[in-house]
């Protein structure tokens, strides 16, 4: 079996272990030449063309040249939109670039020393001299990789507990910003910022910045997601009943007997073992985003035998960048694979296949054949291929 190649974290001389211990969600870190000799894989003209495509999440931020200060316009854009822009004072941002162009996963893959479920996307921004999106605070971790040109980054090193924002504008821009650290980043340099650190980046010349952002699910979204799954599992033909109803002293009162019955309905639904709750959480965390649907391949349905033939011919597969894959090991020894919110319990013979699918991004065909271990494994791969979780590499 071909081993999963080690992830080389772009952390300068730091190991991933030291970075996670000393910096992750604790304090900023400037890393000079995190990507030595970095050359941007996309030129500004190509990047502008990307922002003109349908289904691509693109924004132009105009600092002063819009109908109001800090106006945000949303794509897709046209060539006329770009021709109408002023010489400076604006920024173009495109999110989820690695999902639109899978080759950009080569950059995201370098950050997989953080678990996949925490990685959100690669955003690229372009700005002419003086361009920025204002001083702001993110509630998630971000690595800011300079890809083209130079940009000055200024930060307040203290975490901002409460945001005092400029009112009535499109962006969440801080009313006051008092930086105590400043650096100029050149291509290949990178700045890590934990959540809550106020920061402001200003282009010193035409420049592109690659932002690798991390998911920080709101507690409300986690709980709501679990409850949504619980609700869909309930029998909709079961209704509240009270054959023992007695006359109330006030028709506006919800009595203790009714409340007891209603509490039981909710508590019975929420009465979950740790394994059951873990599985629901994993379904929530890997759920397919509806806005990502255009970035899944429309693969043909292949039989397990046809997929086996494809792999034995040396045709390579990779994980679809929009797909969320994860696995857990339950207390009963079962390994459960989750693919875009779908739960796939696996027999012990397929445990190594699940680990390989989740551990790698680009798959070696010989390794897939070996780990598929016969009909069951090939059926799993054919299922993932048919639903677009895998694409031709």
C-alpha cells in the first residue's frame, strides 16, 4: 500500500505540534517565506475572469467610489464592471476558490495539520495600491499568505472582546483601530491570526492575498443541526393526546399534567447515547452546503466492476474539494464514514479504506484497489463516485 505522504506545514522552522501548542487560537505569528519562492497560480486578469463566472462567490468592495462608503457589490461581474472601477480604493474577493478550481487544493492541503472539519475555504483577494477592506475582526482563525505584490498588515495584538462598528455600511468595519504591530508581506510570507484580533491590510502595490480560513460553527448552528436531524427521524403520525384530561380552573393555564407530557416528548427525543449523538454531530459537520452543488462533478454511474477496471488502468481519483469526508470509531468497534452528511457504517475489512479516503486528497489507484478489498469496497467507491464525492484527477 502506498503511504499517505506527510503533510509539510508551511510554518517556517516550527513544527505543527509547537505551532498548535503555542500559537493556535492564542497569539499571532508572522512567518517569513512560509512558501519559499511562491508564485501565484493565477494572474490578476485570470482572477478577474473567475469573478465573472456564474455560481462563483465574488465581491467588489468600494471604499469611497461607490454610492456610499464601503459599498459591497456581488458578482458575477462583467468586463464593463471592471472597466468602470477607479484606479484605487477597491478590492475584489472570491471565496471557495479551491472548490471552483480543484488545483488550488494543493495550497489548502498544506494546512491539514488542522483537522479537515475545521478548514473552511481558500479566499483570494486582489487590490490595487491603497486597496483594503478596512480594519475588522474575524471570529475564526486565518492564515494570510501573500501571493503577489506587497501588502502592509497592521494588527492590535490584544483580542477585541466587543466590536464597535461603523454603523449603516455593508461591511463590519471597526470604528476605532489602534495597531501596535505592523509588517510588510512579500510573496511567500504569511501571517497567522487567531480569532478576535483586529487587523487591517493595505495594498502597497497591485497585490493578491490568499486567505486560508477555518470554520468556527456557532453553537446555535450545531444544536439546530442536531435537532433538525432528530425532528426528521420522528414519526410524524404521532400526535399529542390527553384522554385523562380533567377540567381546568382557568382555560388559559397550561397545567402541570400537560407540561409533564410535553416534557416527556422532548426528553424522549433527546435521550441519546454518546455514540448516537456523535453520529448526529458528524452528519451536521459534514453536511453538504447547497451553494456548493455546482462544484460537484456530474459523474456517470459506474458499477463496482467498471470502477475497478478504471482504477486498474491507472486512472487517478481525488476528493472533490467541496466534499466533506470524515470518520469516527464508535465504542462498539464500528468505523463510520461520513460523506456530505451521509452516514456509512463500514465492516472492519474496510476500516483502512476509510482512513485512506479521509487522510489523502489525491488517491493512488493501486492503493484504492488494494484497500477496496473486493466487492464491498468497490461498491463504496462507486457510490462515492456517483454522488460526486470523488472526481477524476
